[in-house]
């Protein structure tokens, strides 16, 4: 049976801060406003652009380019590195504003959020479009006059996000069953959120070249031929405006990544970075009163190759030292030592730390955990990394504070602080 | 151009009871007075239990990033920028 397009009133609003990191930097520094600016992971020529300003985008500068390439497109482009506390503060302020409109606010990343108005039809005495305009104004009044956002309204999260991307910057678009086909007509397959080049190729191989053809594809074709899984069914619903993405995943792991400014194969340097990553990860793990049974280490090498391995252990890990020892054990299982460009460590199989048992025979473990709790208390009082393992000496500028791309789970830590 | 300064400075402020906010009016740095025209952004940063107040202000010619330590009440000029490329 064919499922019709969802004809209900659109009740989902997607809000996307335009060029978030760069706009926030321009808000804080008035002399940067109206100028081509990029926020890059590092200000060095090989630093990766994480957010070009609206003005920089007009010169063709995009996310993911290097600073060197950005300068080729516009030689006087201003380069800044991220200011995570500033961006986090803007995020907290905008979430607070959104909460005034609905109890159901779901941050999607540091610069995106969903407001779900479902079930509130009888309480809203105005349209979502009017609410959207008011939100835009409040962002300018209460956060800063340079802050702008694109708002999209639809019957599900997918259509709301698609609507938000139709007009940037500062757009406000609504997709309903009346204009759904017109909107799809103007888009390409990779304009659809969730469709990348590989999915596009897969759709192309089944004779689907446009979003309209994607929409008109029968369910068996999507499910059995194109995606060969239930994913095809999800797309069938999503494209028609039925909600499929309102899933909240429980936290299953804690992890830290670090892209090395200077790739290295030096074991001492890598051990230092691992210790800092384990300390950051361990602090979050312990704050959540969890312990982990598994540890996963991944290395992206400078030659573009990748290695990763996860191991589960019988004894749980709580302290930084326990995490570090196990991470180092896994790290040392690499088949060959190459120059590491990015190091990722995560711990998984979480259990409540209160349930963890202290070994009858391993008495130092108990002492270690007590020392770890005392160190955490000191760092809570005087600031992170006031007391650190000796291995971390002299590495203040390594593995610095960053905001994860699309890190929804990271935001949970933010609200707790 | 961005310049990292990190020097203690003298600051004249006013307290706005409506906004509930301390606003820097004038800062004295390297023998010169800079009169603040606008507070562009204010936020707080936690260092353990200590709260640091960050003020992004401008005198019309340059942008200043100021930090006020709530424990010591010291003001630090962290960085200045004139909005040109480095």
C-alpha cells in the first residue's frame, strides 16, 4: 500500500545559527563584522577551516578547506582559532530562549536545535512562522545584534532541516504537503540531509537521479534494491514528511579525539597525548558516576591509512591511570608504528561506578581510586589540569579544548556544568 | 591583526542595575586611556569554583578582550584586535 504525503500541520522547527563560530566571533569583535573571516582549527596554513563567515563564503571559502586554500581565494582573509567557551555560552543562551516556546527542545549540535511543537496546537495562538520571526528577533536582542539564524518548519525533522537550508543566511521557510514537490524539484540528491556521494551513486544505479524520483520510488524498490535494509523504509517515510528521526540514543561511550598539529610517531609524545585524552575522558566518566569495561583506540596515520582496535576487560576502569594503562596496552598492538595524524580514544560498556567491585587481592587499586577522587575534587575546585599526572607536564597547548562537530552527547556535559 | 597581551590593567566600570551587569567604561593600558563605546559580548568562564568574567568591548578603533577574576577582582587585558588580517 502506498503511503500518502503527511498532510498534518507542520509542527517541527529547525533552527540553525548561520556560520556559528565565525558569526559569534564577529559578535564579540565588532571590527571583524562584515569582513571575510574564517575560524580554523589552527591558524597555520594547513589548519582546517571549521567555519567561514557569511562574507568569506561569498568568495567560495568552505568548511573543510585549509587556511592556505582560503587565502588563495581571498588573500586578506582574517583567520581566528575557535573560542569554545564563547560558543558554548551562545549555545546555552539560545537553548534558554527556545525553551520559552516548548518544553521539547532538542539540540542537534552546538549550532542547531529542534523545537517540537507537537501536541501544542491548541495552545499556540499564532503560526510557527510568527514564532520563528520572534525567535530571530530575540536572538538579536538577547544574544547579540550580529547573530542570525535560518529557520525551517516542517512536519518532521528531515523536512524542517531541509527547509532551514533553503535560504541562508537568515531564512525562514516552511515545507508543507502543498509545496513539498516544488521544493524537491529545486534540489539535488546530495542537497538532502543524509544523502552523501556514495548514497547518491547507489540511488543513481537504481535509476533515481532527482529528489522527485526518490519521492516517487515505490517502497519495495527502496527497501529491497537501493538500500537493501530497513533504511529504505525510513527514507520512504522521511521524504513524505512522517517522523522517523525522533529517537534519543542513550550514552554508550565516552571518547576524546585529537588531531595532531604536528603528526608524530614518537612514543613519548603519543603517550603524553594519550594520557591527556584519558584524563579528559576519565573526568567525564567519573562525573557521570560510571565505570567502563572496554577501551577503543583509533589512529589515523599521516599516509591516510587507519588502524583501530577495541578490547573488553574483566575489571572495570574508573581512574585516569586505569584507562591510560589499558589504552596503552591496546595502542601497542598496532602492527607497525607509523606517523600518527589523529588519535582517538573511547571507553565503552559503561556500568555504574558504584557497582564496581574492589578486588580482594589488589589493594593498591583501592588506594588509586581514592587518590583519583581526591585529585578530581582538587581539579573541581581550582580548575581542570591544576593537578595532572607527571606525564602531562609541559603539554598545556596539546589536546586543547575543542567543540565536537555534531556532538550532541558532548552537550549533555555542558548543561550539567 | 590579533595581539595577545595578557597584562593587568586598570578599568573604570559602572553597574547597570536594570541589566544586572557591570559595564567597563574606560581602561588604562600602557599609559593611555581607552574609552569604551560598546560592550559587544559578555560571558562567564568557570575555572574550578572560580568564575571569570569575559568582556568583549570596543573603543571604536580596536576590540579588547578583558577578563575579570571574581576571586581577586583583577582585570586582565587578554587580547586586542583591529580587524585586519594577520
